[in-house]
């Protein structure tokens, strides 16, 4: 986030990656203020560096700068319907941005922080009502809308995800399987890959300490069993993107991206998994 989107693309390509997750937020690609000239610059820079977009991250909303937390708010379940509408309309714009840039999917927040007096059912009902207009946009533009379970928010576990999406009849809804988030809530990722494979359209990778505290670490710096996780992903037949998500390393992005790439490359070579 200390660099322009064009500089970011160049640095990620230099680290060896084939894909990039673009942040639908400041300073990279906030949809509400992104002119066509900026979109074309992104397209041209991606072509120059031969990168493909793995996902559009519409979870983060630093542009709003809510003082309570920099990117969880506005949430889907905020008690103020006018405030949560900002999240809904941002998601619609992010879906259109994905279509404009040729991205296959966007990721979004799994509900929000439950307010005082909100039960899980009340929160889920609000989330459903706000999300359905976005599902209509996703179907219209041909982009998948992926829910990403997150510790502390409405949908933390895979069981909660399955309960929520059961009521949504759309081929465009899916799961962003974040292995670190799963580990934080006591769901070791290798144990859930097969069960969730029909829903999973994209993976986020990061490591987490043995304490299961929600703080993203470079793969290899924590306690997640990456060999078992990668082995199960390969067995599941998944052939989509794995995106490394290391936002805490904002001041050392090049070192973090290179170390993560090298670690995962070694693991996949050891397991004889094609690294493309």
C-alpha cells in the first residue's frame, strides 16, 4: 500500500508470481473513484509483466477510514441501513471492476461484527438481504462472489458458511478458503479441504502462530501444516489460484513476498505438485 498499483504489479512479478490479487481500495483500485484511464493503465501494466488477476479483494475498505477499525466497517450487518449500504454498493462496483479487468471473482466480508443485541440469526438475515442485490450483479456480469470466513465476524467457521449459503440459489456464490482464518478458529485446513471443495473457488495462504492468534505470518513462520494442506488441495483436484495474503508486512513487502514464494515452491516441489 506504499506503492502505486503499477509499481506493485512490477514488484510482485519480479518476485516470481504469475498472478496478483488486486485491492479494490485505496491506493490501488477503489472502484468508486477509478476512471477508465486508470483501469487501462492496470490492464497494460498486467500485460507488460505477464500477470493474471487471481481475485479482486473487496473485503478491505480503508477508503472509508472508520475509526473503530480500518477495513471491517462499514459491515454488512451494521445496525444503520444507510451505513451498511456503503458496503453493498461498494461490492456491486467491485463486481463490475472485476468484469472490466477480466478477474474471475471478488472476495467479501462474511457479514460483519455483530452489534450489541444482534443474534447470529438476525445478523444472517440482514446479511442475506443486503447480499442478494449483489448476487444479481454477479450473475449479470459473470463474476463469482466469494465469502471469506473471518475470526470475530458473523461467519467464522465453515459450518456457519454452509448454513448461510444454503439459502442462496446461485452458481455465482462461493467460498474464499483462507487457511489462516480456519486455523484461528480451530479448523485445521487440511481437515476441511475435501468437505469444502464444492464451494471453494480461491485460496488465501498465510501462516499463523501455534497460539492461533489472528495475525498473518509469512508461510513457514507459524504452525500451519503446509505439506498436508497442499497435499489435500492437490487431491481435491483444485486447479485455481492460491494467493498469499501478507498485509501486515506493509513495510517489507518485497522480502515477505519472495520468502513466501520460495517456501511454497519448495513445498510443492517436494510433494511433486506442479507449480505454475
